[in-house]
C-alpha cells in the first residue's frame, strides 16, 4: 500500500489528528485563561455592585423588621382563631356523641323490650308445642282405638257374611233336596241308590288315602331337593367369586409381565403400555397446546431411599400416571387427541404452570423427621407444585416401625402432620382437636413391580411361571364352575318337575274331597231312620224349614247392613281422627318453624344487644375523652387570646423601623406574608449585608471595571475565532477521511477486477477478499478443470459460482497456485505506481503451457500497458523463446561448475 499512496495519506491524516489534539490542548489552556479573566471581571463587578446594593438591603431589612414586629401578633391571632374553630368542632362532636349515646340507649331499650317479647313468645310457643304434642299423642291413641274398632267391625261383618253364605247354602241345599225328593218319590230304587253311594264313598276314601300318601312322599322329596338346590346355589356363588378372583389374578400377572417388558425398554414403560404412544402424540402435536403437557408425573419423581419405595409409591399412586395441563382448553385438546387415536385418556390434572416452586418450609414437620417430600427428588417445578397441592407430601411422615408410629401419633404428634405411613404400609391419622387418632393396618396386596424403585430391575421371565400357574388355576376353576352350574340346573329342573307333580296330586285330592262331600251329603239325605218314605212325608216340614232359613237370611242381611253402616261410621271416625292428628302434627311443625324463626331472631337481637352494649361503653368512653379534649381546647383558646393581646402591645411599640408603603399602621393582618418565609428572607438579607460589610475594604472604580471588561471581551473574541478555525479544520479532515475510504474501496475494486480478468485467460474463476481494517487480502479461485460447462456461459464472470465451489490457495496444486499468484501480483502492479517491478522464480511449479501463458501475460503487461516502467524477472528456466519480443532483453547468468 506504500506504492498506492494510501499509507502516506493515512500517516498524514494521523499526523494532522495529533496536531489537532495539540491545538485542542492549547485551546483549552486559552479558554481556561479566558474563564479566569471572566471570573476576575465578575468579582470586580460584584464588588462594585455590592456598594450600591448595601443601601437597598438596609432599607429592605428595616421594612422586614417592621413586618416581623406584627407577624407574631398575626400568628397569635390566627392560632387563637384556629383553636376557637377547633373548640367549636369539639363542642359539636361532643354534642353529636352525646346524641348518638342517647340514641344508642333508646335502641338498647327497644332491643331489650323486643328481646323480652321474643322470649315470652317463645315460651308461649313452647307451651303450644307441648299442647300439640299431647294432642297428637291423644290423636294417635284415638286413631289406634278407631282402627281397632274398625277391625272388629270388619271381623263381625266378615262373620255375618260367612253366616249368610252358610244360610244361603243351606237354603239352596234344602231346595235341591226337596227337588230330588220330589223326583225320587216317583222312583222305587232307593235301596240300590244308597248302596251305590256307599260304594262310591268308600272308593273316594281309598283314593284320598293313596293320594295323601303320594303327597307326603312328594313333599319329603321336595324338601330334600330344595336343600340340594340351596347347596348347589351356594357352591355356584362360591365358585363364581373364585372364578372372578382367578381371572383378576391372571390379569394382574399379565400386567406384571407386560410392565416388566416395558420397564426393560425405558423408564416410561413402567407407567403403562400406551404411555410411550401418548408421549409421542404429545410431542408431535405440541403446537396444539398453549403449554406442552407434562407427564406422566411419576417419570419426574425418584426415590432417594429405596427402602421406602413401596410406601412412597402407595402414597403417590393416585397421580403417578397422571398428566399435568396448563388450562382447561389444553385438557380438552389432550383428551380429544387420545380418543381420536383410540387411547383411553389417563388421569388429567389442570394446574396453571409456574416457574417458581411453592415454599413449603412453614408447613413441614420439624427437621430430622422423614417426610415424603424429603425422601423424593422431583426434577420438574410444576410436578412438585401438583404433588404439594394434591397430596400435601410435605406433611406426610414416614416411619420404619408400626409401634413407634402408634406411640407418637396417638400421644404427642408433631406439628404440621396430616397423616403418616409406615414401611409395612399402615396408615396413621394423628390425634388433634378436630379428629381422633386412627390406625389402619396394611390391607393392600404387595406388588412386585415397583414403579419408583431405582434398584428394583425386573426380568419378564420371572413372571412366566406365575402367569402359567394362574392360567392353569383359572382353567381348573372354570371346569369346576361348569360342573357346579350343571348340577344346579339339574336339581332346579327336578325341583320344577316335582313341584308340578305335587300340584297335580293336590288338585286331585281337592277334586276327590269335593266329590266325597257330595256323596256324603246324598248318603245323609237318603240314610235317615225314617227312610225315604218318611222324608217324603216330611217334605212339608222341610218347606217350612226352608222358609225359616229364608227369614233367618233376611235377619242376617239386615244385620250385615247394620254392620256395614257401623264399619262406615268407624272408617269416618278413623279418618276424622287421622285428620285431627295430621292437623295437630301440622300445627306442631308450624309452631316449631315459628319457634326456630323466633330463636334466630332472638339470637340476632341478643347479638345486636351485646353489640349495642359494647358500643355504649365505647361511646361513654368517647364522651369522657371528648370532655377532656373540650376542656383542653378551652384552655388553649384562653392562652392564645392572652398571647395575641400581648403580641399586639409589643408590635405597637416598634415605631423605629421603616413601614412598607403597601401596609398601613396597624396593618391588615390578612395581607401580611408568612412568618417563616419573612424570617428566612430577613436572615438571608442580613447575611448579605454582613458579607458586603465584611468585603467593604476592596473598592473598585468604574475605570478599572471598564478596562477589565474590554480585556475580557477581546479575549472572548479571540477564543471564538480559534473555535471557528478548529471547526473548519475538522470539516476538511472529515472530507479527507471520506475521500481516503473511497480511494481504498476503488483501489480494492481495481485490483479485484484486474485479478478476475487475468484469471479468465485460463478460464479460471475467483475473487479477492480485501479487508482494509485487518490489513489482509484473501485469494480465492477455482481452476479451469473444475469448472463445468454451465459456469463458462458468462465469460470472465464469477457470479454463477457459489462460494462453496471456490477455494483458497491451500487447495490448489503448485502450478495453479503459481499462476494464481502471478495474476495477483500483476493485478497489484496495475493498481500501484512504482518505477520498477521484480519477480523471482515465479515459474518453478508451472508446466510449459502455463509457463508460456504466464510469460506472455507478463511481457504484454510490461511492454504494452506500462511501457514506461522497468520489469525484472528472475527464473531458473530457459528463456530462449522469449528473446524475439520487442523491448525484451534476456540475461543469462553463467553456471558455476565444480572444479
């Protein structure tokens, strides 16, 4: 860059900057000198002004002293007026509080009267309730009596109905008998008929005895079958329960085996076979959620002490497989996503996500005690917060021994303990003021698959024997259950058949009994001592008997009607008694409701009365305090008035001071300024006068002040001229800096363009990366044999090549590197100005073709482009074919031979 003139321009620029800094330094010294002159001029001017201000200050001081004489009187008067106003307010407040106290007393009297009235009403209602209870009890007894009378009347009515049916049956029987006798008196077969009836009656008796024996045998068999059926049903129920238990055992064993296989694959497999699918779905569809769900919860929990892994797993079991979601919308999205993929959704917990864990220190038991929180490690903040919210793990203790847990939790449980668990799985509820001590022994089945255990690794083959055994037991149970079921159905079928047979036998017995009764009646009708002839002779008396039965039936009907009326009357009496009882019951309910209302009102009135009494006490104390305050303010008012009178007399004596023109004597108190501001102004003015009087020995004349002012103005003008010149130099420097940067860029563009043009002679492509700030040039190129046909469409252009296709010099061969360096040097020569230029051994790595092309380029550059420059090339190669060029001289150094 020396040849281009850029370094010299930069050095000149740097030197100029240093000179400017030196100028700035001398300028700062001159400005400081000007400031000193300015301060000296200001001091002289102040000294001149002080003499003229002293008289004005003394006059103002006299006026302020006159005001200060009247201000204490004004302040005392204002204070007296303020105390008088406050005294009036205190009197008003005292009157108001007395009025409130009187009103509260009246309200207390009213509430007391209301309280007494409610108590009397409650006493009356209690008497009415007792009366209603007595009436209800009497009504209950009357209802029972009416019900008993109704039952007796119904029984009598039923007896009379039966008697009427018997009489009607007798009338019907006698009528039929008379009709038969009328038929039989025309016949002469009376003896043979009686013999036939006796034979039929004997046959009926024998059949009845036979059927009764069959019935007894069937009933005995039926009882045995019922017992067998009950035993079969009990066996069926027992084996059905056993079969269900065996099926659950097979399912549990299969789940253990599947869980063990899943646990061999990864940690997520501990929580179920579908858990990996769920997590993949959540990961693939995370954009659907506001915050990606977290889960399963157990995947973020690890047990620090493996002895408690089973107990801690039992405590955390409700949420181990749960997923945590940020909001209800994400929860619905999560559920729909799993349902669409035919997966049963796990437990879902909605809890707003947070970046900060709960502080549980205040809710934990004392240090040194093992809790669930202290024996687990949770690697996720939101999982930690959910476990604290849902299960209160910070307040659950863990014990090694059941007896120790019983003793501690039953007598003196630690603070902040909600419950405790032991290593055996027992649950202990501590004793407190609101609950009793309870101990629940372990009833859970020990699960051999530990989800949270760190050291408990399972082999699926461990469960093969258990699965096979449970399946074999299930098959045996199914076979036994099928046999028991078949036996139950067989016994039930036999029982139904025997029951049907018993019903048929019972029906036959009933039919035979009816037939035997009919034969007996016929035999009795035909077997009297007088014989059939006497019966026929007594038919007239039978008709008379029928008439008597009819009269008796009419009497029975009349009695039945009377009994029906009596039953109806009893029903009406019972209904009346029930209505009365219901009325008493309703009246009692209404009275109880009314009593409850009065009790609530009495409670409210009592509370209000207590509140009024407390308010009366407070108001009484407040009135006493108000009286004390009133007396205090009265004293203050009297004191302030006396002080104001004294201040007025003192102010009237201040006639030696000058009165301001704006005020009269005595002044208007409302127009006087504030005391503090006036006092501050007086003190400040007094200090100024004292300062002026202290510096009065240095007197400055007007001529000295004018000479100093002229000197200061001259120096100020020269300082402004220097600033203007400095700004002009800065503008010129900025223009030179911009031109320098522009020339740097143009020279870089010239060198790069020339470099690309020279490379294109051999169809090379490349460019230069020039950094003026780092003072570096990076050469990047691509040889011709690595350029495809598409890159040769635009001759001499590198725009079609990507940055990845270009290489620096380290990736080129020796000849390519030499040719590239030669092009670079020639490009530099084209951009710089020097009287002569040299190159040494530039062609040692070139083949003949490249060497000839490079030499042609160099000679053409030296003879045609720069004919006024001198070029010198050193090479160990032969140059015999270059001597024919015009203005080219070849010098060969003699070889040194060994002697």
